[in-house]
């Protein structure tokens, strides 16, 4: 009996003893935290998850990302990390022991750990004493989330999707039990030159933008990332529990911190924030540009803009979404000094030039596409005059078949549909995109195509997108159909949004809505994109 009590006492004592310091120097963590606090404000939106690196070379990225989430009132932090050294005896591991860090003690939620271990694929392990995937982020948790207990989980690098599926319900129960922040500890491309890392990261960024969980499974580990399990589980948790989507913050390579540009083996980092709310682009790092769909300032749109209250509403709706970022849109119709009282047909779009230019400036439009079926509604001479007026106002003009250099990127425009001098369809051919092949990347395609009122692409539109992709276009955006696509599609080397719908067009049907594509340029020379829905800006739905 006495022996049994001694064993019990010993086990309690061991489990109560925290893991000792893994990092002993507080300075790099403290300095990174102080820099984050000075450089950015925590997000006002609910943050339900973040993705951070665990390579201490990028400790500033760990600190910055966690600082953005620090305003949240959390009761639990779930950490998902790779098991780097394959020390776990089951597919997934956890621990009930607290951690000592240079910035304070971090408590473990022992009750949640106990519940998690009811899943046979999860066992308790001492591997956490040397697992930098967890240890590297704990000091920041100690500073900004003091008193919030953590649930650390390592994921076997050889674990399978079938095993992730079995773990998922247990993790869902864990995060639903209390207000939880999920921290995904992941480094991205490994052991590659910077040029190859950039190519792999671009592939990963397209998958993340599309929210394609199935594609995560097909990525290469570690050439794309060091834990497919962590990224897959994070995306599933965020979608199923909160309906949240991820926003990429940064993409950076280790050579950013020093080293030769021709370094043979590098590591890259992608940080993300997940929220069920839209995080304004203006608070995110990096230069931005937005793309919008069908826009005109004539007919009933002009009537509506003449009303000050409607003009203010429309301006606010669009600028709230862009945050004042440069805007590129599909300008349908012809700008003219005076619009004829009688039109040849009811579908002609004439727009007063002074009104149109004033609104283009109000919305910070820096480029417009005239590669559409209305830019020649009043003939070649009127179209040429509009082009001159736009360029004189400092607005770049995207013409059919041409590529324009806009500094951080190139844009090629093309239309598959024309009204004048006679209606014509299926105008584009593979040869239409040959001139694009000499453009310096990144090259974006702004296409005018598809059947009116179609939200999804047909075989024809997908074929055209593939021609643009082969010409070098990595982002392929469409307009013309008046209705927005339901989601992203991906080609072998491109991210595609078939139709952005209407930005501002005189159509009352709520289905004839639209939004913006926001593109942000990242540290490594890569970019990320997301869809910002706006609804029907011309005739917004009445909330009852």
C-alpha cells in the first residue's frame, strides 16, 4: 500500500513539474514584441486563428502575427505544430505539463488535454521539452495572453489524411468548449534556392487564396510547407467551427534577414490570420490594388448619382472596401461631352465625360479596361476621344489584346464579345495571347467573356483562361456577365475568378451583384488575392 502511494505521489509530482526553459535569453523575444507593439495595432475583428513560423530567425513575424490577435478575449489557445524529430509514439501527441519561458510561465489546460487523449491516436509525450514548433511561440503567448491556458498538439510528419479526419472531431470539441485561438505553427518551403522557394510559395499562396483543403494534401512536404497536417486541420477547423477564412499577412524568405541571394537552401514563411469577419485591407501589410467588374456612369446610374444621398452611399460602399487603394475596373460605355437624346438602340451606353472622370477620381481609379462590348457603342472616333481624355486625366487604358505595365505588375486585357460594328462572339484565339508572352511577371489578365447572367464559366471560358495562363498570366479575372462567380478556380499556374459581376451598373436584380478582387504584394515578390463581396451597389437589398 505504501509503495503504491509513493508511485502515485511520484507521478503527480512529475506531471506538476513544468518543462524547463528551452530558450534562456529573453532579449530576442522581448525586442520582437516591443517592435510589434510599436509597429501595428491589434485587430478589432474577432481573430479565431493565426499561422506563424517557428524558425526564430523570423521571430518578428511570430510576434507581429500574435500581436494582431492580442485584443481577443480567449479562454484557451490550441497550438498545432509538426513533430519535427518524430519523437511521438502515436500520430499525434500532447502534454499536461506547463512550460517555463523567458517571458513567463505558460499554463497547460490539463482538462482539455485529458479529453483530447480519449482519441486513440493522441498520447502524452515528453517531446515538447525540445519541440521548437511549440517552444518558439510560447514566450509571446506568455506576454500577451498571460493566464490563458494552452493545449499543445504535435502532428506526426508522416500522419495521413485519414488520421487527420479522425483527430478533427476531437479538436472541434476542444475549440467549441471555450473561446479559443488556434495557433498553427508552420514554416513553409524548405531546402530550396530563393527563386525555387518563391515559385513553390506562389503555388501555396494560390491554394490558400482558393481555400482548397483538398489541394493541401497534394502539396509537397517540406518543399511547400513542413506540416500539411497543421494547414489542413487549421482550414477545416476555421471553416466548420467559425465559418472563417484565412488572410495571408506576409510571405518572406530567410535571406530577408541576411545571407547570400544565391543561398542553396533557404526557408520561407507565410503568416495568416483567420476571422469570420472581413479584415480591412488598409490595416494589412503590403501594397494593394483592387479590381472591379462592370461599371458605367450613364443611363440610370447618372440619375442616381445626381442624388447626393445616393452618391454618398455608393462612394462609401466602394471606398470602405478598397480603403482608398488603386482601383482598376471594366468601364462599359463611352464618355462624351453630351450624350445624344436619341440612341440607335436601348443598350448603347453613353456617359457624360465630366461626371465619369470625377467619379473615377473619387474612387481612385488608376486604370480602366476598354476591352469590352460597349467601348465602341458610338464608333471608333468617340472611343479614341475617350481614350485621350482618360489618359490626360492620368488614368491608364487597357485595350483589347494589349499589355500595360503598371509598376508592380502587368495587366493584359482581351474581349471575347463585341457589339459594334455588329454583334460578334468567340473572338479570342490562342494567338490572341501571343504578344503577352514577353511581359515581365507578374502578369494579370483582365478578360471580358462569358454569357450574360452566368455565374460559372463554361468550357469556352476555361479554355480562354488556359490560353492566358500559357501566355504567362498568373491571375485571371473576368467581367461581362453581371453576376459574380461563387468562388475561385485554379489552373496549373494561375488563380482564376471567372466573373466579378457588376461594380456599378443600372440593374435592380439582386442577383446582378458584384464585388472586388483585392491583390496584395508580399515581401518575397509574391502576391495574394481575395474576394470582397459588395452585393448590388446600384440597388442594395433592403434589410427587413
